[in-house]
C-alpha cells in the first residue's frame, strides 16, 4: 500500500518500516523491549539469554552491523561488542 507524502517522516523511506522477514522467527518477538533497550549500564544478562537460543541470531547481528545500530542488544551483543565484531569482520575481509 503506498504511503502518502504527508505521512512520511523525513529521512525514512516506506521500505524502512517493513520488518525484515527473519524477525518473525526472532526469540525476542514477544519479549519486553526494555530488556534489549534498557538503561545504560544495566546488565544485559536476560536479553543475552533470550538471544542465545534464537534461531535468527546471526541474521539479527548482521542487520545491526549493517545498520550500525548504536543502542540495544542485537544478535546477543551489546553496542560495544558489536563494534569489536565489526572491526573483526572488516579485518577478516581485508
């Protein structure tokens, strides 16, 4: 369904609002988002436990790395851990 121009948010394209197909199978789909986007410094233990058993963990991590997500737990990794992983992948590709 087309989106009217007056419904668009500057910088966001309609296709950006369509969830990736892998999100249907995400273990976190019914979890409280606060577990994954909680307060800075809050332990991520519960979120990481959910990610550990997720069948689409790799897809989630790839999505976060490609989109340079700065907040939350994605693919079982914190933002700092994702930066380390991104550097590792970049070095591996070189």
